[in-house]
């Protein structure tokens, strides 16, 4: 029986470009799960979002199929465009050598810093809209915070096996704290940073990479941005963004214990990323320290 040839992602992109009669293939971006290529087809450039692997099995994404993430990207980008939000148009999801590849439009980026005021206004507009309905487990009203609480517990347990960490409240306690204060449901992007925004002269032309998106309270988006802002290359001015967000109709409560739990969710996730997915000892220690501090704050409110 002949063995099926396994192609590397860059080979997959090259073979797809050839299949579509495109040329001038170039790598234009990369993340922990996907590589982004552009290629000239006729007189227009098109983009290929190619997964690094077919199934992810990392500390933050255990047994998650690349296909499910591509379908989410397709649905969310179409939803955003239908509601007047800047997003890269995804035109097709195709199979290339066993890899699910998303074909998208290419939007230019001039490399300028994203304007925090414009980004905050954009997020306020996103959170005003009725949410996109997800079919995935744990996304329905009444269950999402159980999912969030359990993922904090699971990710934290992996970190605690390697590092000295304080005790974490049970998943049931975390869930109760979230459900007590968080009652709105909106579509959240949950990976807002400069790398996932196409920018021209500071203005956001498109947000993309909706892999983390889910429906929950807007506080989760703002809490995650607060943790992301600790990384300079994410290009986030948290204070200006928050001011623009509230000035354009957005609202959030950062005074409850739920806010601390949401920040803990982000800090624990980032500690896991820098522990194994994208190893960086300094950043791992930063977010381990932030996790410990947040747990101390949480303990004083219980």
C-alpha cells in the first residue's frame, strides 16, 4: 500500500497557488496555529491561511481540529462584514493535500501603530451587535462560564505541576463568580493585538484571526486586552483604548471578582503559551507572577 505524502505548510501553499494559477507566493505573517501567504492571481492578490498542523494538541488547544478553527474564521469574518465591521473577506475553504486552507482577500498594512482610540471605538461597535450563534459546545447561554472556569482549572493545573503556585479555587467557585456578575452575551474576538489588525495610517482596516472568538460578556474582551497590553509588541495602549470604548457606547465593570477571574483566565493562558507553545522564559515568568497576584486579589474577595 502506497504511503500518502505528507506536505509541509509552505508546500501546501505553493501547491494551492499552482492549482489556482497564481504566482509570486510570499509568506506575509505567522501565528502559533496558522501561516499566512499571499499570491497574485490574475491582477489581484489573494491570501491563504494555512494551518501548521491538521489537529492541535497544545496546553491551550487540546485536540482542536484546524478545520473547526477555519470554519469559525469563515463564519465570523462573513458576519463581521455583514454588520459593517472591518474584516478580511474569506471567500472559500478548500482542501489542499489534507489541509483545510482558507482563501481570503489581501488587505495592505503599512506597519504603522494601530490608533488606540479607533480600535476602542471598533470594539464598542462590535459589542453593540447581537451575537453570532455558535454551535460549538460550551458557547450557549448558561454554559459558557462553566467552560471558562474549567479551562482555567485545567491550564492552571499544568502550570502548577512545573511551578510553585498558590491554590486555585475550584472550577465551581470560579463559575459562580462569573455567573453572578456577567449577564450580557456578545460576540468577542478575544485575540485583539496589533498582529491581528490590518492598519493604514493608524486606522484599523480589518481585524482577523477569530480562532478564540466566543459569545460572552464584553468584560472578557477588555480583561484579556489588559493582560495582552503587558507585551509591548502587541501594540496596545490599554488606557486610551478603554477611554474610547466607553466614550463610544461600550461599558464594562472592572470592580467585581468576576473581572479578576477573567484576567486570571488571560494570564494563565499566556503563561501556558510562553511555557510551551512559544517558549519565552521572561514572558512565562511575567504571566506566572501576574497569575499569582490575581489569585491573591481573588482570595481577598472570597
